[in-house]
C-alpha cells in the first residue's frame, strides 16, 4: 500500500544517528544521504526517510500520527526501544509490552524521535 514514509527533522545528523540505531536494532543498514540532504532507509517493503522541512520552518510532530516499524520478536522491539533511548529518543505511551485488542495480541514499544515524531516497534504475538 505504501511506497514511502518521510518525517521531518530539525537536526538531520541527530535524527540519522537515532534512526541508524533504532532501525539497526531491527536489522536494517544505516540511512543514505542523497544530494538534497535527505536520509533514506530502503527496504524491499518500502522506504523510510527523514528530511529537513522544505519550507524552512521547524519540523514538528503530527498530532495523532504514529509511524510503526515491524519487529520480528518482542526482544527485537525491546532492543529497538533501548537503542532509541540511548540515541536521543524519549519514552512515550505505556512501557513496552503486550496489548490485547481486536487485532489480537501485539507487542508494542513507543518512542518519540529527536524531532518529536511518535514511532513504534510492533511484533504480532
């Protein structure tokens, strides 16, 4: 369904360090900076990107928005969460753990990245 997701950053280097650590914990390689200064993480499933806002205004989070990353196991979701906290992210939502709902049991871990974007690692259990 999706080709790519791009979120704004205020400090591209800090955001790249954060996503290199968190996505690295899930087995993805480091982001690649293009000639326009945007950072891309390319996978067979799609592309995640970070960029300074084109309009020059500060990046801000989308209220009600969450970007979810697939984690193969709860342990990988925990490693993702720990890497994010160690790389400038902040905790949000409930602590990592299982939540039950209409979609079944999900292991979820939430963070805010250095620009305040809410992200999640999700493992279907």
